[in-house]
C-alpha cells in the first residue's frame, strides 16, 4: 500500500521531471539530448543559436552535434504531458505559437532590412563609381582641360 506522502512525493517528482530547466515551465514539444536531459524544443533551439560552443545547461556535455540535425520531439513524452497536463499544455502551445509568430515577423523585417542595406551599398558603390568616372569640374582651369570656369578674381 502506498501512503499519501509517497503519492505526493511521486507527484512532486513528476512535476519536477516535466519542467524544462531552461524556461522553468512545463516541457512543451520535449526534445531529449544524448546526455539524457530534456528541454522544450524552442528553448533548446534558442540555446543552440546563442553561442558557438553549446553545452547542456545541466551537465555541460557538448551539444554542438545538435546544430547539424533536425531536432525531433520526443513523441512519448509529448503525448504523456499533453494527456496529463491538458490545460497547462494548451497554454504552452498558445504561448509558443505566439512567440514563433513574433520571431517569424522579426525575421521577415530583418530580411527586408538586410535587402535595403544591400541595395543601399550597391547604390552607393554605383554613385561613387559614376562620380569617379566623371570629369573633374574644378574652379581652377586645368592646362589640358576643355572646361574652364568663368570665375572673376578681384585683386
């Protein structure tokens, strides 16, 4: 027979196990690493994008191998959390979808800004090249220039 205290301890352990150690929320779209730790897909993607040398936030194992693979959601954990924590899992879905939309919008804006910067650079180079190719219309006549300015000098 299991005591109430053992049941409570088991539930606390389950809650701790179901919590992402990065965002400290219920694991949403859980992804497991080779070192055995599990994080939210979005949290792990953010960690991977933030630095050159990526380590597991819990044990410091090297996670650079994850940069070259498509991260896969642990379907068993996903289904378990979705059925055990229906409301919390739905709230995490809404939150994550909103963050993804905002990220996609920022990414689109940055892409447009990058295109504008590239266009500005090309245009600036074109203007610089064009101005360099034009004859020099200075106020002092060159000895070999066909163009003479009509400035008056008062002495």
